């Protein structure tokens, strides 16, 4: 399906692993990020061979939601488009667009516009959302987000890819109308987390799956269960698995890994070994969050680019 999709082919290949980065590219820890130098750092990441930049869909600052719950501060699609305009080939990944909080027809218009202006550079991660303050602010029922996600997903897919679809939904109706602009190729759609669905639904839907960071043994079990569900539901063709990882890159290149929140503190040599383990269990793309780093993001990106990226470079287009 995506044999001629430039970003998909650079990022995903069965049995292989590529690397990306999570915006903000900043070691802000539990403070709000400054968002300084993001364009320059994104350009450097692209030049080193990182294949994607991933952004979060957050509306409100919620002091009750730790991490902190501000994402990259700016709107995910507007800021993502800004980064696309300042780079040449690195993909924009959404991790993830919260479907219950975005009208599916409006979202279809937005992503189709991005696709038309920056062809084949969008990887559309989607989720049901977990920030209750955003749901309250928009007046959307949080407990029913699983059902809302399924309904929005169906509407979004029909609006994007069907000519004059017949849609009757609680979100609205479409009859004898069709979305513009029309797409020349599909946008890879990656379900993030379970999105309040079961493994059977995940096996049937989406062009890939992204799950939260876990130790390799546990992640291997999750990947195996998903691929088994995919096979049972007739999706035997390759669909990629992605995951984030928080990284505190140690200055000592030989330092062994120490678990931190959602990732590891580790030296670059052992990191290469860890990444090889994740590749061997079926992870096809892994993107680093540098939020908890002791070192400046630019310094870490340079070291990763010089010593780690050569082991996991972007894939060349087939044909």
C-alpha cells in the first residue's frame, strides 16, 4: 500500500529499525519547555539521518497531569507544518491526534491540506486521549471516548479516501459532497496505545501500531499479541510497530543502562546494543524523548548522529 510513499519507506521496513526524535528537543525535565532552537535542532537531526519528528496533541496546561502536560505548547498541526516548512525530508509524526477532541471532517481537511503542501511527509498517529482537562474544556465526555474514537476514525477514513461518501454520524452528515483537496496517496495512520479498544480491533484497523515504552521482554509479548491478532483478522501483510523512549545519554559511552521514567540513562555503546535488542523483537521505529536528559539536546543529537545513527540509518526507497 505504501510502496511509493517516501516517508513510510524511509522509516519502516520489516525486520529493521530507524530512529526519530520527540519534539521538544530540549532537556526541560518537569518544567515547561522554552521551545528555543527547535528549527535548528530539527534541521541538524534531519542531516544526521533521523527519520521523523513526533509531536503531541495537548490543549491545556494541567498542573494535575504530570510530565508536564504541555507537549510542545503550540498546536500540533500548526507547529508541525512550521517544522515541515523549515526542513526537507524528515517526516512529521503525530503522537497522537486525539480523535474525540477533533471533528473528523475538519481534521480530514487539515491533514489533506498538509499532505498536498508537503507530500508524503505526514505520519498520522491517532489516539483516544487521556487528558481529562482537555475533554472538560471542550465539553466532550471523557468516559465515552472509546466509542467516540471508533466513530471519528470511521468518519475520517471515509472523508479522506472515498469519493462522495454517504456518512450519517453523530459528528454530522455527508451526502453528494466530497472532501477537497483529494489525495494522491494514503496517509499512513498509526493507532497509538489501545485507544480504549481491544486487541481484536487493533488487529483489524490502522496501518501500524505505536505502544508505550517497556522493557524488551514485555514489549516482545505485546508485539507478538498484536501481530497474532493482525494475522487472525486477515492483516498478514507487514504493518510497522513504533515506540518512544526517554533517553538520558551518559557522557561515558560505555555506561550500562539504568531505568528512568519511560526509558533509560545509558552510554552510546550500550544504547546501540539495546536498540539492536528492540529491533530483534519487532520494533521498526523508535523515537527518543530528551526531556529527562542531563545534557543539552544539541549535544545529544550530535553524539547520536555520529555514533548511533550509522547503525540504524534511513531506508532507501524500493525500486
